């Protein structure tokens, strides 16, 4: 994927989360490590998003609708990429 190749490695998982799983930017920004299950059944839970307040500060909050709260299966290659990212961030 040309777009993913054009960004630094640190940001590539964002591109793949958007294209493979269909996550919105606010959902990706709101994703926390605790919402990832990378062992066994690989999945992530969308329970928070990030928006900006009137002063443009980031604000964590629930998704806009109940349907936006969901659990998604993660394909193995994406799970490996996310695992490597989590390990490198420690």
C-alpha cells in the first residue's frame, strides 16, 4: 500500500486500522492498549473516541452511537504490527 509506505513506521498501523478495519481517525486516536487483545483471539474494542473541545484540547469520550461501540477481529499481519508497536513503545 503506497500510502502506508510513505509514512514513518510509527504511523503505519493507523493507516491499516483505517483501511482494513474501517476505523475513523477519532476511533484510532481513542484506542488504548487495554482495548487490544493480541494473544489468542485477536481483537480490539472500540469504546472511546477523541474529539476536541472549544479550546482545541483533546477530549476522550464514548462513541456517538451505541452501534459505534463494537469488537472487531484483527487479521494476523495487523496483530503482529500492533504487537511490535506496543513492544517498541515500552
